């Protein structure tokens, strides 16, 4: 089945989110339907904000920055959307926080805000928006972080 191709080189934003398949559909829908953004570069890395704020391996941080170089220079993005999620394997999952969602959320918010400061310093004039994909009654809800 063919898909429509939009031949242009300006994107509105780059979105950085975790590779976790359980959040893929919701994340894509959230970006296009709730944030109303159609032209977005997608960067998926396990742990999302953790790769910038508190990387297990500095190569992960470099990978994010390499992708953002393309987004900022070639696609001229004006915003970076950074999305973490609950029960993230890169954080050890919910069990690493005694199955306490608030405890895990707190750690994500810390990294999200630290990552925001790093990104805004590196990419002047690019606005960074933070979100956290929470799970409530088996539904994924995106909260501002
Ligand atoms: Zn994850």
C-alpha cells in the first residue's frame, strides 16, 4: 500500500521518547492529535530523558545529540518534545521503585528537567517541552512534566 510523501525539509519539532512498544501508538497519536504536530522528527531511545540527563553510557548521549544536529540544522526545528513513561525498563521498571508510581515519576521528572536545561543550553532558541506518559486504570495519560 502506498503512503503519501511530503517533500519538504522543515520540521516543527523533534520528539525524543523511549523505544518501549507499549507506548508507541499512544505516543504517535499524542504528538499528532493532542499536540497537533504533523512534521516531527522521531528519536526513540531506551530511557528517553535518561540518555541526556543521566546516561548509562556516554555513547547514548552522543547518539541523541547526533540526531538533534540533523533536526536542528537540516530540518530547522523550533521545539524538542521529550517524553518519558512509567514502568520504564531503562529505570529498572516500576519494581525498582517498590511498585510506587509516584516514586518512579519523581525520578523521571528530575531527569526530564535536567535534560531540558542541557538541551536549552545547547540549542539556543529551541523550546523544550516535557511530558510523562502515566498509566491510570490501564490507560495511558500524557502529563506535562
Ligand atoms: Zn522505557
